[in-house]
C-alpha cells in the first residue's frame, strides 16, 4: 500500500505567525490571554494552556497584568475599542488576508453599500468581518442563500461581496459566476486565502488518485472540514484530530491512501498520524520509511524532495534523492548570488530541500533547484506583507533603466526607479549591493513590486517631527548636501532640508556654492534662523574662528607695512588683497608723491606693491592703505605743500 502526503498539509502563514508570536511571548515570561482559542486545534491550545496562556471571551475577562493576543481569525472593531478602553497591551496576530477583508468591510460601510459575506455566520472570522462595517451586512453559505438575499431593497445602493478566507473555492466560483450574470460590474473581491485554495486544489487532485483520504485537523476548524468535503466528492474521506482516532478497518482494500491536514494542524500531529499508520499497515512488512520512499516515485517536475550532497564542483553539486536517478543542482539554481561558489555554500553530507525542475529518465538524471523552492516559500510571506503593510528587508542585486531588483526572502522584487529613492533625480543605481527596507505593494504571479521610497518617507516624517520638537538657534548638526542652487546649498539635517546661503558658505567671495561643497558631502552646520510657520531653516557653515577679519585684527595693527598684490583698479584708486576675503584701498592720492592722473598708468592688476596700513573701519569693513607714506621724504614734502 502506498501513502501520499500532501505538500501543503499543516500550518498556513497566518496560523504559523500567531502560534510563533504566542509561544515567543510565553518564553519571554509575558502573561498571555488569547481572545478565544488561539487556533482550532485542541492539542495546541492545551499545550499553550499548560505553559500559562489563558483563554477569555471578552476584553472585560482579561486578568490584570495580562497581555492580549488577538488570534488570526481577527475580531470586530468593537472589541478593539473595548481593549483600548481598558488600556490593555495588545499583540494583533490577525492574519493579513483577514485584515484585508476588514478594510473592505469598512469601505463598504463608508460608501453606503451592502456587504455580502460568503462563509459560516457562526465562525469567528466571519463575525469579525461583520463587525467592521457600519452598513447593511448579510452572510450566505452557498448560492441558494445568496439568491434569497439579492432583493431590490438589499441591493439598491450597490453591493460589496467578499469571502471567508477558508470558504470552499468551488462554491465561491459558482456564486461569482451567478453575480456576474445578474449585475453589471459588481464589486466582487476574491478574498479566499491562497493557502486555502492550494490546499483544496491539492486535496481534490490527490483524492482522485487515492482509495482513501485521511484529513487531519480540529473538528472546529473550518478549512479542515472543507478539505473533508472536497476530498469526499472523489473518494472515501475520513477526518481525525489525532492518531488515536485512526481505524485499521479503513485500510482494507485500499491500495493508495492520501494524507492532508488543515491549516491549524501542527506538524507534530501530522507526523504522529503518519507514524501510527505505518504501524497499522503491515502488508509486505514495509517500514514507514520504505512506504514514504515508495510514495516519492516516480519523480516528476515540481515535486519537493530531500537530497543529500554527494559531490561538489565549481558549477554544480550532485545529490542523492533516494531514487535510481542521480540528482544535479546547477550553481545558478543553488543561490541568487552570482559571485558565490558552490564549495562555500554546501559540503558533502549536507541535507537540502529541493524541487524537481527536469527529469531525464533515459540518462537517469534529475535536475533540481534549491533557489526556486526557497522562492516558493518566501512568496507566501511576501504576499502576506502586501496585505499587512509589514516592512521587509532585502538586498539590491541589480539596477536597470526602470529601477532596481531586490532579493526579499529569496524572491525577486522589482522596485521602479520612482520608488527607489526619496528624492527625484537621486542616483538609484548606487543602491546596488546594499541592504534596504521596503514595503510590498503587489504580489501577483511573477509581478512582484515594492517601494523603498515609502519606507524612507515614513522614516523621514518621524525624523522631521523629532527635529521640529528639538531644534533651536545655534544647535549644531551633521548633514548631507542634497542639492545646489545659485543662491546656496540645501543640506539634509535629519528629515529636514536646511538652506546654507551662498554668503554663509565661505568668508571669501564665491560665484557658486560648488566652489565650496558638492552634492553628497557630509558637513557640519549650525542653525542660524528658524521659520516654524513655513517649516524653513537657515543654516550657517563658515566658522567664526575662520573669519579673516579676526585674523586681520590680530595680525595687522595700524602702521603695519607689508607687500600685497593689486586685485582691481578703479578711477579713485587700487584695491590690494591683504588676506583671502579682505581687500584694502590705496586711494589715488596715496599712490605717489607726484600727482597721478590715471591709476592704470602707475599700477596694474597682479602687481606686488608695498603698502602701509593707515586706517580701519571695522563696522563698515573698510581699510585704508598708502604707498606714498613709504616714499622717502613724503612727510616733509607734505608739510612744504601745506
């Protein structure tokens, strides 16, 4: 007899997330109360209770000092309100796919439309959905109940149609087809969870190949009961919660038995049932491992197998997958990193989970991929992040004309160039080979899109809020030059771009900010002025200690004599450069003892001249110099002239 276990059996993403969250809190010593049984599996719930978790029906029943876990089924809005009123610490484990339906329910109420929910009206998930709309809402279990609800009174303002995430796929498809015939462009939202669809589809396909289907799961689990119903259309189906409920009489005359499990069934219980079946089925005295091996044959494309590494070469690895064929995994199917080497990733004896990509029975070769299996596993988490808004981390592997490609949970995510950087025009290609945080926007087939910009914008908003709460004149910041204009440089000082005016960039006269700073430079600045109403900040860059006037005051007392170059000539004299940024004037009357008609007849730009400092007006920044005062007999000549 052959046993075939469904690949999708066991915890779905949402349940796994809720269970890990709760166990994690208990391990941290947190006292936990769950709103209702965490999942529809008595054994898991009993284990949580043994670890200290308590079950309550309402927020009012939560003991003091306990923190609340909202299970993956979700709760009505009124429950959130009651939790908030008590000031309780809440850990919301609502499945992201359920949370999406809550948003649709609220939208239906806001638009004044009737909400129609396909599902079990007594199921906590459906009760939670119903509790998120303020408008009319009706629940239907099948097409017949839907037809009864579609009255002119109920549908006069339009309808929103959603489904419980575990609703039976075929029933939903029947309802959708009917609605499309009756209404033009009805608002129908396919909210059945991908995991539910995959489980039901696989259960149906497996049931067609088997003489018996064993479905493992809690009796209160909606998706488990749906699996029993789907499998029962094609073969005999039996439901069990634990291995103790298996009946040896079921195996009589059964050549092939299929095994699947609901989304709330722990893997430990699945393994326990499989082990128990192996003990009870003793035709030909096969061991459990041998029966599982038999179920793995033949190998086919898409099958998930375990492989033991038997050889490693630069371009591929060889694996034993327990069949007559030799398995090969090419380097590009082992990792997404093009620079990685196979010997750095695996060694002989390593066990890998792999997926079959090609079978060549004539040559006895099977080609497999670790990368594709990792992508399949990561895709569910990425899809859930689209609904939950969870921020994910990834590594930018490449850039092209349209944007960048980010590897997230082994899934290639495309980020358009407009969503790759915070500011328009920034070099998005600089992100290659860096780690980034991004928000998932879409996950449909191979069309997976994310946004880095949204995460950066949210972080910037937080920084900006903190900045305006703490900024004050004179406060110093280290910032990055983001852009240059003719009148100054804009510097990011933590979520806010402040302006360093061109006059504040240097004590010297400059024609453009690029003479002092460049885009991307990290510089130290200080706040000169704040406009809180218009959210503008003026920054200073030049330091007081670098002020050439201070240096001039210290080094050039009245009467100083020095040589300096002529930098410009006017009708009334010549300007001489004393220090960078400081020029003194030699008036035409102070050039020579003799009368000078035209300055340019005596002096030229660039000429070194010896001058004497005769006067300074620090307030007006004016300096008087004299060449004549250094000429022999100038003072006597001056007295004779008088």
